[in-house]
C-alpha cells in the first residue's frame, strides 16, 4: 500500500512539474504572465496614441512582445512618426520601440 501511495505521489508531482514548466516562456515564446503584461502594454500605448490629436489611431497598429513595442501602419508625416515613437517610449513598461511606420 505504501508503494502504491509513493508511486501515485510521484506521478502527481511529475504532472505538476510538467504543468508549471508548460507556462514558462522561451526566447521565441511568451509565458502566460508575459502575454498578459504585453496585452496591457499594447492597450496602454494604443490609448496614449488615441489621445494625441496629431495621430490617427486607426492608421497605427501596435504590437508588443516581451516589452518591445512595434508600431506599424501609415502616418501623414515624419513628425507624426516621431511623435508616435515618443508616446510609446513614455509608457511605463516599454523596453524599446521598433518603428515600422510608413510616411505616405
């Protein structure tokens, strides 16, 4: 009976370790917590861009991966592109900004 309990406890422990390891991130994949953090970060950057009268939020796409924000889309001027980068950099939690905005 003790041997059966030992095997069962080892199996449960192994399942828990695998479950917890499955939530960990890698270089190319975010952990669950990082995914949530990046979703919040993306929302904050979008909100700040939306509140700026110089920028048109529908023309700028925002994506985040491990704290790095990528801006893409179209803007009307180089000043608008620089302003979008400045706004994204000002948001707490942003590590860096990749500017892929195209001036049309």
